[in-house]
């Protein structure tokens, strides 16, 4: 060990991964990229970074998916190293930093490293990067793998190690390794302590249209309290870890457990509590302290070690980001936790000794849950990721080696948002404004609100609103302004962190003259971030109000916000029931907005134009002023000729040609043209619905003007319009190729019944009395002999006797049978034994003789 090196023997005492360090070293001797797979709690996060530091001169960066994990890992390693935090081992997370010039190992969140790379793409002074907890497939972790793979093409000395408890090692090794071979994989397995599984299915539903039910939280709390009492009777040193889907459920379960089980130290662990409280939970308890019941989110699934846990109670629920493409919104959705996550949770009970897990579902429900979580890249809003990639010079991730590509639809939506912010150009490259937004540690829309809102409402209020919305804090009754009042008064326990975030954001923008800092500007800041979510009330009932968003979505809200006319909405999600006010979506955070503020924030969405519609057979026009889908004003006006024509076109394309009354003449003409197009093709026109709609202006232009001027559709003569489609000079033969009538041997001119335009392959038909065709041997053919006429030979009463397209064969064969059956029924009409010699007639036998 060199001077100043980390003492791996001392640090690794009683950590099983110490036995795998030689394998890691051997892999690093042959490759600058290594994949490490080992169960949680084995010590890989503690031992791999100092191993890398001992092999290099520069700094080692270690990423964690969460701030609490980065702080905890740094504090643990510094403690084992016997040095102060911020000396040889430090950390940097959003709003907090403990690093010095002597720091060799720095723990950071993935987001911190991503933004650092925008200023320092070559990572000057960094010799190694460790990406921990890869199996969680966080979006920022996936992006890091792509960016670092490109950095390593220019810096072959940069070491990259990916680590996880459970991961698709072969796939990741292929991505981070050189192009000709995968990176080596180091796998470390340890015998697991026995795990006892128990099932405590809930007698009530876990979820309803408002989220997790209160009754299910009651059930989880009762199961926890009862099991904790039983456990501590057997082992007073044992602690209990309870998994809930989100911070709200954590607080509710913790409150219920405190009421139900006295004598326990009930703690909460999630990202919204102060850092000191998080750290206190992770440090464990002294032997004389009471047993602990720790209620947590997925935070403690794998990235944190909570000592002393012997029992896990699992709600088997998880909350993950989910993009709703139809409504253009992304929010957190609660659903069944993937089984792989449940396995990770249960493993927390067997870190140091045999343990138990109680799952608050039945075995069938558990088996029906997804096997693994979907990668966040497949479900999340991609605006922040797309901006970062644009600043990196790889729009959309082009050219990067990533585990999964960015989904095309979500990427297109994100690029649309960034163009609207002026953050990227038409080629997808970052603009100067985009680069400035990317350096503000919040998503691009909030960064824009901070930048543009400060001169209007004051830098402090803008920073406070953005810190609240970007901090994932709970907002009672969806009212952002009232949440700010509570935070300013220091009442919520997370007010200190919010104030720190606001201070930091305020320092990131230049001071702006003027502006107001009272709460009246809250809605304007939100509207600058989400102009497409500006909303106007359209319905108000005792149950709440329904608002129309500029994006077209309708959403419900209850409480005091239901009484205002305009809202700036920050968060809206799918829902049903009373909370959604019958709209299918619910507003989760918003603030009141004046119309003047609306017009300032959404000026680019405001339109003022004449909208003409063809309804009830007439053109009706109104001048409409809108902000997106929201109608601001509407007044009747006279439509211009062009507006009227466009309205008629839209109506025809919407309702089809059936809106016209087709006369027999027009229908017959269309049928004849359809036959010629089917048999001869061009230049004879396609007169199917599709063909006529595509060529609307070529044949119906004068009629469009007539309709636009007010003539009802039923009065139009479409036969003259169709004749405009006749091709010249071929049209001179139209009546020869497809005649309207056919002359039979008696001299009668019988109308030809052509097939419908949508079935031009069917045969043209002539229905004529049998006696008028005596002696006719040659069946007529149309379209230059291509199409034989199908004859319906009729009785004197006009009923079909035979159908044939071969008259000669009919006279020589089937006619005899027809004659035998008909001459007795119609004795006054001729039924000659020899039809070839008979004279065609339209009359009875007597009239024919006369």
C-alpha cells in the first residue's frame, strides 16, 4: 500500500466483498471497463471506490441514484477510513457539498455528474467513474452510461465500473466495453441467510380512483404493529422496515403505527425529510435504544443499508413516473411493485441474520405483478434528457452507446417542448438559451420560469415557486400559493430543505430590477413553465370544478381553487371519481391566474381567427379568440369565400360524399366512369369516394363556391360536376365505350344498369323481356369488347326467367325448359318452339299479328 493509500484490509473488515477485490483488480489489469454484480450489503459500494483510488492519482467519482444514498455512502467510507467527511472522502448533491482539494473519492448523484460534464466533458482530473445501482435503470444513470462511453473513446485511461445488486451483466458489459469485446464481469455471491415468507392479504382494496386507500394503510399499520410486538419479544435488538409507495403513505402508516404500538421508535425515511433525519435512520441505534420501526419508500430497496432490520413488511406497491401521451402529461403513478423490487425489499431482513418478510397481498396477486420495473427511459418525460443530449452534441442520443434508445414518441414530444422554450434549433442543437437552461439544476420548463419570471415577480418568489415544484414536496389541496405560505412559516418539516433550494436557485440568476415578491405572481411563474397547462373553469358544482386546459385536456379540482376562473396548472394526472370531477384527470398542483398574466405567459398560444363550419347544409362563421384549446371569445361574422370553401371541404372530408343527394342521372354517370377506370385505367378518372375526395377541386370547385355562398347541398346537380372529369380527347368515345342504353332487336333502347362505383368489377346488367330478344345470337360487349353484358330475361310480368351472358347458348338449351313452364302461364304471349326464327316483339301474339 502506497503512502496515502486507503487501507482496504481495515475498511473491508467483515465485508464479504473484500474477498472479491482480487478479481476486480485482475479485471482492471485487462480492461478499463468492468461490470460488478453483488448482492446488497456485501460492501461493493464501500470497497470498490478506494480500490480504484489506490490504483490511480486522480479523483474517483461514484454516482448514486439518490442524495441520501450519496451522503450515507460517503459518510460510511470516511468513518471506516478514519478521516473527516470532506477530507479524503466527500460528496456533492443538490444543495449540499462536502469536498476539498484533498478529496480522492467523491460520491455524487447521477444528475450532478451529468451537469458537471456539460462544463467539463473530458472530466479533467478524474481517473475513474463508478456508476452504482445500475439495475434501477434510472434515466440519469442510463444517460451517464451513454455519455461516458463516448468520453472513453477519447480517454482510454478513464476507468468505468458499473455496479448493481441484480443486473443484466452481459448486456451492460457489451455496452460499456470496447466495440470488439464486452467488458469483464466480476460476480460475487454470498450464501443468503434464511428468509421466512409470510402473507397477510388485505381484506380491502389497495387502490381506488384516488390512489392508495386509507383502509389499506390501516391494514399495513395493523400488520406492522402486531408483527413488531411479536418480533421484539423474541429479539429486542431487531428492527422492522416497512415499505410504502410514497412519502404521503409513509407518514400515514407511521402515524397509525405510533397510535397502535407504543414503546417503539417509529421513524420515517424518504427523500422529503431533512438530511439529518435521514442520516440518523441509516446510522442505526444504540443497544439501549428502543426497537425501531422504519417506514420508507423504495429509497431503502437497494441503495441504502439500514442496520438491525430482521423483519420487512411490504405493501407491494410502488410509485413510478408514467407518461400519458394522450393527454401530454407525466406524473407519478401508484401500481403493483415489480417482483424483483419485492425480492430486494425482502433481502433487507437477511443482511446480517435470518429474517422474515410479510407481504400484504396474497400469493396470486404477487405472482401477477410485473417481473421487473420498466426502465425509466421508457416511461418518463424526456425534456430534461433531450436538452442535456442536445448540449452534449448528440441530439436524441444519436451516436451514443446506450442500454435503450429514447422512445421516438416521447422524444418527439420533448423536442417540441424544447423548441417552444427556444432551447434547441431546427436541427435539434442546443441554443445559447438552451445551454443556460441546462445549467440550472431543474427541468427545462422550470428553469425557463425561473429565468423569465424573475423580472416579472421578483427573483425570490420565482425561486421559491421553482424550488417547491422541483422539490417533489406535498401540496395540500393542490394550492401552490398556500403551500408557499406554510413553507415560509416553517411549518412543514421539509421547509428547511425548500428554503435552501430556493436560496441556491436565487443565486443562479442575475438580480432583476422591479418585480413583485408577493404571492400574486405564483400563477404567472407556473404559467411560464407550463403555458400549455393554463386552464379555464368550464363547470362548477358542489363536488368541485372542471377546468379546460390549453392543451385540450379537461381536469378536475376540489377545494378553494375550484372557485377561481383561471388556473396555472403545474401537475395534472389521470384519475377518476370525485377528485377528477368527471373529467378523467385531476389537478394536483396549481395557482390562481389573472387573464392579464395568462396573456403574458401564453402569448404564443393565443390565436385570433375566423372559424367557418358547414353545418345544417350551410356555412356558418364565427370570429374566435383562443389560447390553445380554450375559447376566449366568439362572435358571428360573415365568412369570406375562401373560409367558406375551406369549411365545405372539411365537411365533405369529415362526412363524405353522402352529404350530397345523388340524382339518378349523377349516380348512373358515376357508375359508367367507374367501369371505364376499372377496365382501362388512366386517363379515365377514379370516381370512388377516395378518388373523388382527393380530386375535389378538379371536379367540384364551382359547387364549393355555391355551397359557400349558402346554397343547400341537396340542390346541387353533381352530374354536370362529374362531367368535368371526362378526359379529352378520349371523352368523345364515352357513349360508345359505356353507353347509357342498349338497343335490343325490337328497337327498344333499354337502360344499362351499371355496377355501383364501389364495386366496378361487377357486371353491367340489361333487364329486358325475353320476347324482345328472339333470334339474338351475339351477346353485346362494352368497353371495346372487354365486358359482356349480363342479361336478365324477364317474363311478360317483368319477373326474371333467366340470367345469362351467352344468348346463343340460352336459345339452344335452357329456353326449352323456360318455354314449357311459361306458355301455359302466359298464353297470350308468343313462346315459339324455334326462337331463332321468331320475330322479336314487345306485344302479345294477337297484337304482333295485327
